[in-house]
């Protein structure tokens, strides 16, 4: 780096005429030279390139505060930055907006914009969306890593009860934490399947028994199995509630509401059976109990807690509300049109099955969805032609939004796999840096020796502490800066 007192440097020209609109500067970014004129750069005076025009009159301290090097003979400023990102950023001086080139990391591009002091508002909306997605991914990785670190770390200042709560929570909520936790997860999965099977088998007439009043009821053995399953679900829910770090969030969580709906009918029906007969007629009690037994189907949704595939499908459907809304709209329009046409065309037939347009809605639904029960069908030639057109339109309407829904599923599934891999990679890097930190004291003398240049640049470079280009800033307050060679391509 050229020092201010170096005799090779001529005096910096302080003529104010260099700041006018005809001022020309040469910028070399990573070996790529660009020539700029003052009339373009002064449109955004707060940017780094615009400040280069005015820094010439402030001395070399001012110059080197803005660039990495400066050649006074060529009047050329040098920057060790990413030239590909720079080519995109300078578009703001000519077009008033910036587009990211395909293949550039959005996070690195944001850092480049901050270096060149260009506001993010000049980034086009399509690129802002990409940047926000990357930020969400980094936040998700940081959250996963932090959860793992919280599970691994033990705070000695915490009470024994708090530590016990964490152990129970990890034991029930994180099957990957230990082998016993995986056994409990598998056991819970088997209880869910057993309860669902018992619910279905209990409706078979040959397996039912008749009580004193002549009413059919489930076999006592099946009821015992059902009671055991409910006992397991209740114990599991209570332990998870007690050990939950956030009780309100736990109670309002969708999957936990499903757990309550799967448990509650058993206790309500038990209460009605023993106490309800005194308050209402026996027949009403039995009807209420049968209605509550139907609610046991909510238990099948408990499988989503142990199945990443069901969770991915749920998220894909949630992200596909727009496509599903379009599908329902297409079907609603088609049902209304074809049912009205079918009713009109079938009125001339004496044995018509289309009694009214609302009744024809059912025919239009089963026709457009290609189910075709055959309980209502057209008998005239025009009616049959209308039916043929309706199910062809139904096939097209259903097929159109299927591809975006599948794409959402595949995208989310692949994203989850990438996030899991990235979180594991980040933990490995943290372990590596931690090991290097422990060995830093024994290497301090060698690092000082290398910085003095006694062993040459190659030896010095070997002592540099390596770090990841995917370092997550959310996990540390320390700032990490990237050079051009570390930028993502």
C-alpha cells in the first residue's frame, strides 16, 4: 500500500474543477476496469463511487479510506471485490434499478451493495423476493442450529426441575436425540395405529356384543385396548405439556389441538355414560356417545407428528391455496353452467331425472370429477352431448393446477433436506473452529513468527484460521467480511 509520505506520489490536485460533471475516474474491480463520469455518479452522491470524485482533494488518507489501492499516475482506484456483482450494481447509475445476475449469491450481493453504499430500494422486486427467501433459509438454519446447541448445552445455573423439564421435552419431542427417544417415538406410532385399527374393527357386527337392553356395543377386549391407548395418549400429552418451554404456544399449536380432540371424546363419553343417564334420557346419552366416538378419527392425524412426508404434504397444500382456489373456481363455474344446460335439455324427455337445477348440481359434480355414479344420467341426445363436454372440461380443470402443487411439494421437500444438511455442516464448522480455538494458545508464537515474515508468505498462509463462506451471522455478533475470492459465484 502506498503511504502518504511516499516520494513516488505527486501532490494531490486540489482543484475544485475536478469535482464538476466532466470529472473522469477509472475504477479497477477485481481486474475489470470501468470508466465513470461525474455527471452519472453525482446522481447518487451518497454512494462510494460518487465519494471517489470528492476524495481527491482530501489527501491520501481520504482516498485509502474508500478503496484498497490507488495509482496516481493513471488516476485509477483498485478494489478487491466481486467484479460480477459490481457489473450489476453500476446499472443504478444508468437505469435507476439493479437486477442480480443469475448465479450470484443473494446474501453476497447484498453485502456488495452495502459496500458500494447503494440502497437496497434500487434492487428490483423480483430480486428482493429471491433475497428474502435466502434470508428466511439462513434464519431457519440458524434456528435449527440454535435448537441443537440448546439441547447439547447444560446450564449449571438452572435448577434441577428445569434440567428435568428439558430432558423430558427432548425425550418426547426429539426422537433423533437418543436411542430411547427413538423407541418412544416408534411406540407412540404403534399406539396410534392400534387405536385406529380398534376403532375400525369395533364396527364389525360379528365382533360386537349385545348388552342387557339389547343394544350392540364394542367387544370388552377392544374397549380394554382402547382404554390402554387413551391412557398412553393422555400420559404423553400431560408430560409434553409439563415439560413444554412455552405453555401457551404448546396449547394453541395445531398438532396439540389434534391430540386433545383425539383424547377428549373418550373422557366425555365416559362421563356421559356414568352421569348423563341421571340428567337426560338414556337414548340421548347413547346418541351423544356415538357422536363422540366418531371424533376418534382425529387420531389418524397424530401420524403427522411422526411422519415428515405428511408434514411436507400439509405444507405443500398450504402453499398451494391459490392453485386450489383456482381449481374450485373452475369447478364451480362448470358445475353451474353444465347443470343448468342439462336441466334445460332434459325437460323434453318424459322420464327425465333432472327435476331441478340444484338437483342437477350433484350430476354435474360427479360428472366433472369423472366419478359417474349413474344414479342421475341424461336420456336425450343433447343431454348426452352436454355430459360429454362437461367431463372433458372437468378433466382439463382438474389437471391444470396439479403441476404447481407437485412443484410446491418437491420444492419444500428438497428445501428441507438442504436445510438439514446445511445445519449439520454449520455444526461441524463450529466444532472445527472450537477445536482450533483450543489449539490457538499453543500456536500463538508460531503465528506471531509468521506475521513477521521470517518463514515466508506460504508458511504464514497455512496458519490462517479458516472459516466458512456460509457463516450464519445470526449465530454470532462478530462481523465477518468477505473478499472477492470468498464471494459465491
